[in-house]
């Protein structure tokens, strides 16, 4: 009698999902599953210290205040929030262009005062490039007809940007970073 054919992927996935939770919440079932291991031994019980040491270290997320502080700088130098919140549908292209120049100049000034950025890729946009095997997916976004395995060859549509230095001013104590720009009242 021939052996049973292997179980297909999706039924295996459903089985693994159900088994995970049953093992997690049913100690007797977990013990029986552990006996099925080739050695027949139970896995070692990690101590809290050992299990914490084996976890990858993940940097804490940047405080929201940092993002708000940067947004406040863009507002102060380039009136960025004003521009985004303005309904520009009724403005002429020339008026939008003139406003965009002011916003661009101010925001660029703020960016250059507090950050140093460089392109992720050094080639000119529009040139053919090769993305090697082992590329960092966070640095290169593939689009179009992505099939097969790297290396990939395609046209560079955007060079990307990487921050190589970033320094924000030290916030004043009790400063409310959520206030991107104070209201201005002329007397």
C-alpha cells in the first residue's frame, strides 16, 4: 500500500494554526505533542533570563514629539501645514507654483539645518540598474513585473533617500510639541 500523499500547504497552515493555540492553552495536549519529537524528550524549559536574552533587540519607536517637532520646523520655516491645509483647487497654476516655491525654500532650509541626507542609489534616475541578490528590501522597492529571483534588472525611477545625520533642537521643558505653530494675534 503506497504512503499517503503529503498534505497541501493551506491545510497544513490551518493545522499549524490550530495546533499552536491548542499547545499554548492545553498543557496535556502539549505534553503529548512533545513526545512526538524525534528524541522523545521535552524541550528545555527556558528561564526568564535566558528567554529574554534570546529575543532580538528592537529599538524603541521614536517619540511622537520628534515627528511633531520636525513638522513644527517645516511649518515655521516653510508654512508647510498652511500649504497642505489650504484648498488650492480654485487657485491658478501660477499661484500654486508661487506658493510651492515659498514652501519648498523654507522646508529645504529646515531640512538642511537639521538633517543630512544622501541618495540610496547613486545612479541617475532613468538609467538601467541591477539589483543584486541579498539586496535590502527596505532600501529598494521593486515594482512592475517582479518575478523570479534576484539579480533583477530594471529602470531606476527614484534614487531614494537615506538620513545620514539628524539633529533636532533640544525641546524646552513643558513645550507642547502638538502645537505646530501658535496662533498669531496682532494687537
